[in-house]
C-alpha cells in the first residue's frame, strides 16, 4: 500500500509540475488529467470507491473535457505581420 501511494504521488507531482511549467496549453491539460486520475487512484487505495468514481466522473469527465474543448475552439493568437514573404 505504501509503495502504491508513493508511486501515485510521484506521478501526481510530475504531472503538477508539467501543468505549472508547461508552455503548451494542450499538454498542460493532459497533465492535469493525469493528476486528477492520480487523485482518483489515491482514493481507491484509501478504499473510498465513491469518491474515486465522483472524481473521475465530474473532474476528469466533465471539467477536463470542457477545458480541452475551450482550448480547441479558441482562435490562435495573432502574432503580427506575416514574415513569410
């Protein structure tokens, strides 16, 4: 049990670092999904199945999907005059 908690905590910590320091917004959202799934695994390791189910259903299923759709539907920033010519 302690080894599992340590491994899941390392995955969670690595994902959180990528979320905070990542420059690519889509990769940061995917890392946020990994962090949220890690929290659900921690709930399972603590034998709180209902909380794990709610974590996956609400946060990973709904909130993360909303974030990814918002990223996909937002127009890219306009950098300035085109330097292709």
